[in-house]
């Protein structure tokens, strides 16, 4: 039996194990999920050891001399403290390296969110009101003006829908009815976005399902 | 005191990283060193998490639990996968072929299965949430975009229909912008809370 046929048979068996979920949760489906989790965990561990720990920590320790070696002591110490977390009694030692990690990720999140998402999204809403965009041959382009206003109001309504969920209980009655109204408009825009996203994911999943069924048919036809 | 040291470390690190990102010319070199350290610590933390997962399965086998069969499968496949990667190297074509031959059919089949599950989840959404502006807009939007995605309307090649489709396709962008801005504010608040001590070093 060639390797291609063997790998194809493995793929076929695993596919059928996953599709067995159509008849309800069962042993084959759970085994398939366990295999996926185990392979992914094993592969991730192998990549982390061979691509991060060895080249960034172990190799530089052997190759570095003098003052530069001091720069490697700090990450080594942090890595050892994290490693000791395997033992439940020593898990508290991991707090300092994990705090270091939280600090780095918090800073990257603040910078990334402000520069990468918040500013571009806010600018995309505001730039629609740029005079060059709202004019056509010196005359107001009403279609673009209406669209720009709609985008601005829609975004505000969606943001108020968040506020509406958070402060629903605290608000007084008059305040609550106003928030309810604007929040409902926001909910409509959120619903439209979620509906479109649902269809996008559903279409992708359907294509995956069809491609898998076609692959099974082709593989079995090749065997016979 | 127990709480102050981790908070001090987190705040100091984040201010240094932010300073490095804002003034890359003066601090860029040091920032790269700190980011390398973060990669090492992050990798180590992930390895510890995987080790915990492995040990939990190992203990289940030792205790002979009812679910120890799954644990046995996990331990065997994990060791084969890890051992293969360490002995052959993760870049070895044969090792990668084996890993992808197991992962790809499972992932694609699970995605395909998601189509069946999602069809049911769409109905379940109405049962749990009831009728509201959100659920009605969701249902109408899903139906409209399903019809548009089929491509039959585009075949008509009618300029008014195409203009309507183009306008409809831009509608989800409004909600998406609002959601992204809202989520960004949420992420900012979580990050700032971490730096001010909420969630760091709690016992």
C-alpha cells in the first residue's frame, strides 16, 4: 500500500468519524476531537521548543560571552519561574513572569487598538464628511451626504446599543425610553451585520462540506 | 505586598513598551529585546499549559476513570506528534505531510459539520432570544444576503438591481464599524484595568 493511499484512508476514516456527529454525539466523534486536540498540542509544543526556546534561549546562552550573557540571564530566570508552575506548590513563583507578560500584552493592545482599529475606524466615519467627497461638479452630492449621515448615526446608535445593554437597569424611566429607542436602531444595524456575517460563515462551511463529500467520492472512485 | 510586586512589574513593563513604541528611534533597540523576552516567556507559559493538559490526561489514565479511553488516545497521539516533531524536525516534509493529513480532514470536516449545526443554531437563536429588533434584523439580513450570495440577481444584469445590491452590501459595514469601535473601547478598558491592578496578582 502506497503512502498516498494510507494517508487518504486516514483522512477518510477521520472524516467519517467527524460526520458521524450527524447521528448524535458518539464515541467516534469524540475520538476524532481528541486526536485533533492531541496532534495540535503535540505539534504546537514541538514548534515552540524547536523554533522559540532552543533558538532564542538555549543557543544564545551557549554562544554569548561576557556582558552580553547578562542580557540572557533575565529571560532565562523568567522562563525557569514559568516552568516551575508545572508543580502546583511552586505555581506562585510564576506570578512575576506572567505580570511581565501581561504588561507587554497590555501595552501592545493599547497601542495596536488605538493605531490599528480605533483611529482608522473613526477616521473612516469622519472622512465621509470631507467637502471633496460630498460635492459633484461644485454641487452637493445628496446621495453621498445621506449615506455619510446614515453611517454616522448608525455607528452612534450601535455604540448606544452597547450603553443600553450596560446601563439598562440603572437608567431612570425617561432616560431609559430614549436609550431604548436609539438602542433599538443600533440593534437593527448589529442584526444586519450579524446576519451578513452568519451567511458568510455558513457559505464557507457549506463549501467545506461539499468539498469533503466530493473528496470522499473521488478517493473511493480512485480505489475501485 | 503580594499584589504590589506583580502590579509594579506589569505597569513598569507596559510603560516601557509604550515608550518604545512611541519613540522607536531612541528605545527601539531595547524594545526588540523586551519583545524577544516576552516571546520566550509566552512560549514557556504555553508549554506549561500543554504540560498541564498532558498531566491531567495522564492522571485520568492512572485513576482508570470512565473517560480514560479518550485520555489514552490523547497521550499516545500527543507523544507521537511531539516525538516526531523533535526527532524529525518540524520542517521535515514527511512529518508535515503526516500532521497535515490528520489535521486537514478533521478541520475541514468540522467546518463542514458547522454548516449543519449553524442551520439549527439559526432557528435556536429565535427560540432563546425571542422577537426583538436584533433578531428580526438578523433574520431578514441573513435571508437577503443568502439570496444575493446565490448570484441569481446579478445574472439579470439590470443597473437598478445592481445598484440596490451594492447599497445593501454596504449596510453591514455600518454595524461592523460600530461593533469594532465598541470592541476597541472594551479592549482598551481591559488593558488599562490590567495596568491599574485589576486582574494582576490576585490571589
